[in-house]
C-alpha cells in the first residue's frame, strides 16, 4: 500500500474551509440582500464568494496532482477521489457560469446551493479511506484517464442542472400572483434564469455523457472483450443519458411545458443518484471497484 501524504489531506481540508467560507458569504447575501420571490440584487461582497470557490477548486486540483504524482498514475480510481472530482467539477462549472453570465449574480441562491452540494461531497470524501491503493488490472489503461473525468464532469453538470430545476419548481409554487392571476415580472425573470441555468448545464452534460459512455465502451472492449455487458452501472448510465436526452430534445424544440421539463430533470436526477451512488453502495457488477 502506498503511504498517504499529509499534503493532500491538507489540500482537502483547505478546500473544505474555503468552500465553507464561500457558502457562508453566499448565505449571508441571501439573508440580507436577496428579496423574496426572485427580486435578486448584486452580491454584497462582489466577486469574493465566487473567487473563494475558484480557490477551493484549485486546491482540489492540486490534490489530484499530488496524489497522481505520488501514485505514479492518474489518481481517480475510487469513491474518495470520485466525490472530490464531482465537487471540483461543480465548483469549476459554477465559477465559469457566474463569470460568463452576469445575470446569475442577481440570484445568489444558485451559488449557495451549488456550494452546499460541493461542501457535502468534500465532507463525504473526508469520511472515506484516502489511502492510495495499487490499480486493479482492469483499471490499468490510458482510457481511464480519459473516460472517467469526462463522466465525472457530466455528473457534476447534471447535479447542477437539478438545482435550477428545483428552484424553478419552488419559485413557481411559492411566488405570489397579481390580481390578474399572473406572476410578477420579478418572478418571471427568476423562472427564466433558473430555466436557463438548467438548460445550460444539460446542454454541456448530455454530449459529455454521450462521449464518456462511448469511450467507456471502447475501453470495455479492450478490458473485457465486449463493448457492452448490460452491467448495472452501464444500464443505469444509459437510462440517465436517455432521460436527459429527452429533456434536451424537448427543450430545444420547445415542446411541453417549462414546468413539465423541470420534472423530467428531477426524474433524471433520481436515476443519476442510483447510477452514481446506488450501484456503488450495492457493490454489484463489473464497476464494483467504485464502491464506498
């Protein structure tokens, strides 16, 4: 067994702390300056919460560099590293979206929930065994360093998409209506932002997940002699792809109600949770090396 270096444990703790501070600033922003029902205002602390998120993502990236250098291979092989990868992906994407889409700054609740999820993933990883183990024979392939990060990034995007869908449904249910029975302009704006956030995430996640599954099939053929085994993880990943593919198709062609589309995303989230956590908890199939 390869001895765990204190340096990457320190990196994870640092990322956890920066994520927590960023989350705290975002929560204070929501409590102090985020009016009810979508009337967002710019963040009180300017770019500080997002900057701290970027620092946290940088710390997690350094964790992978240190672990990989020590191990002699790309260290993304178990649930500890997988949870950190999803947290890193969520932070990277959130920072990117807030940088290129200024209107997201008017709705810091997006940042708060994204940071809450990232913090939960980091904390979850900290509860697992962080020791580096030698690679299993089936994982000794250059495909692992290509296939796994793509899949993890797509999962990060889909978890973020569910944030937008959940906020959309919450806003639709709780926002007061005018005397004419319609939503206020502020509420309609908030709904448009949440819908745009969800679609932007799925718009990136769907092709990434498609590519990741295809590359996984190529790797499977090299490792097991067949492109597809209907392994539980493979089957659930395909189900996840089809559900979000259905959402993407309906959203692009403006078919179905906006509310109905958000429920499709929530259904996709349920399937994704089974794909990512459920299969690993059960420890079944050819992908059981990713178990907790």
